């Protein structure tokens, strides 16, 4: 009782109907007041789940808890009376909690807030289901906000983010995560500042803006669900934004794709190369240092020589061409060819001394994963060895760390000329990780790492 910090974290999870009974709510209110009293002036970490994502399954298995949200108003008032002390705030709630006359009134000044998360849940029992809610961020004063997450937004649920949001209102914002079913208008990207990493993830649809939005973020990560229309949606997103300060790009796949859409098999998604190249014209491409492309397919065998010349400052490159959720679908209807990996291998071998014409001369770390059970070329070991040797400059300014997974023939690289090159580079200090997938359809990985 003499340590207020011990009472400063509170978590309320509505997981079953009895939690929102008269007695249950009275119990919540009692302990909320008790914790707040004992927390003194300490900053507060609050996790409010009305309901929790782990709710009891209803009759139709949808996990909803049918409740009258207004019953929680006393508890809400208790917490909101202490909003000046919020340091970390997470709210999972039905759409109605964000209604224009909300149970959770929008606090316009949060002087201590460092991270904030909203998880709006679609509620079929709610007459306001599908309303378009949430705060107008241009009215929020949060000088210490580091992380803002807008997650789990139901289809049709849109964040109220008008186009007149001032650019980068949160100067300290380091992470902006937008994770809806339907990606809302790109006006939200105006919330980012130069120090912000923006993540768009777990969406399977998006709005199509009328004009280009300038986003000041320093990093962009895009991880959609892999469905039939994903390629087209990515094209629209890349076409609609300008990133003058970006230094890091990452493109991957949303989590739990197969389990979320059991009726809709994971699709192969072709990377929108043309739109990405066009986006580089709206970026300071010569300052981009990190590029990650995972699980996409490519049709053009010259893709590397199209992308790499535009990224002269690239220091980190990661390519994973194993199909998304391949362990669940080891034999896709369409063949998956590692075009990008093969293209990069060939483009990264230096045939002449380092010069102004060398692609990505500052490359320091590289990681490649390819589809299991597939040998891209008969001499893959020699190709890899040549790439490593030509880019190794004693750990001074060249390639110093590399990882390869999914290439069966790499297991045999200890033999022959390739093996001798690998051995020598390891002895000289290169960090090299080799891996192989076995049993064709299982992700059993054998890793051999040497410093």
C-alpha cells in the first residue's frame, strides 16, 4: 500500500455475460476506485476490454457478449476522471462506445500519454452497428505520444480523419499502426512525423483516395491479407501516397491469413512493381537504406535491375519468396517461381572492381529465403559464394552478414570451390547463416551458423 506504482496498472476484461451483470459491474467499480486511490499520483497503465477478444463463444460462435453498454458508464467515468495520469491506454470496445454521443467522451488533452490503442469491434446486436466514429485527431493534444494503434476495425467502420488534419501533429510519434479489415482513407497517414514508422496490416480491402497524400513517415510497412484482390489494393495504396522522408520499406503478408479465411484459400499475390517504382519517384530514393519483400510473386526476371539501381544507399536487403502459409498449402494451384531471388543473386555479383556503376555498393546485410524443395539453379552454391566473395571487403564497408534459407544444395557447400570460399570468408569474420527446408512440405529448418 506504500508503493503507488504497484496499483497503477489496471486491466478489466469482459469475457462472459456475468461480467456485466449488476453484481459484476459493481465489483469492477469497487476495485477500480480502490486501485486508483492506492495509485496516488503515479502514471496509469489501463487495459479496458468491453468486451475482450477472448469472450465466451455465443450461440452462433461469434464470441460476442450481448450487453447494454451504458451499464459501464460509472466505471468509464472513474477512469476518465484520471485521464491526465494515463501513460498507456488500450481500449477494446463495441462501435457504440465511440458513438458521436459517446460513453467514452473524447479527451482532448492527454499530457502523459505514451501509447494508445483502440480496437473497435463490430456488434450485430448494436443498433448503431456500422456507424463511423472515433476521435478527430486534429483536436488531440498528446505531446508525449509514442505509439498509436488503430486495430481490429470492423468492415465499414471508418476513422473520422478529415483531410484537413495538420501534417504530423504528434512530433514524438514513433509507431503508427493501422490494422482494419477495410483500410480507411489515407488521411490518417498525415498523423506521422519524420521519426514515425507506419504499419498498415491485416486488411483485405481499402478505400481509393481521390488525390495523393503526403506522409512524412521515415518507414512504411505494408502487410495485407493475401486474398484475390490484394494486388489491386496494393496498387491503389502505393499510387495514393508520397513519402519524401522514407528510409525503410517493408512488404509482407498479414498474420493468420489461412486461419482467418478458411473458406478463402491463401492466394499468391503479385507484387505491384510498376506502382512501387513510381512511388520511388515520389520518395528520396537515394536515402532508402532498408528493403524487405516477403511472400510475393514476381513475373519479370529483370526485377532486381529495375529496383536496385534506384536504391544506391541500400544497406539491408531481405527477400523471402516462400509462399505465405506454404506449410498449409504445400502444392499451390499455380507454380511459385523464385524470380526475385534469382534476379537479385545475379545482380549482386560484382564482376568488376567497385565503381559508381556497382549496384547497392553499401550493402551490409542480406537475407534470402526461397520456396522449400526447389533448386533455382544447378550451381546455386557457386553463385552464392561468388556474391559473398565479391562483396566482402574485410568487414570494413562491404557485406558482413548474410543468411540463406530454403536452398537444398547449400547443405553441400562445404565441398568444392564454393565450400572453400565460404570457409575462408567465415575465418576472416563474415557472419554467415545457412539453412535448408527438409521433407518438402514441413518447415523443419536446419541452421548452421558461424561467426
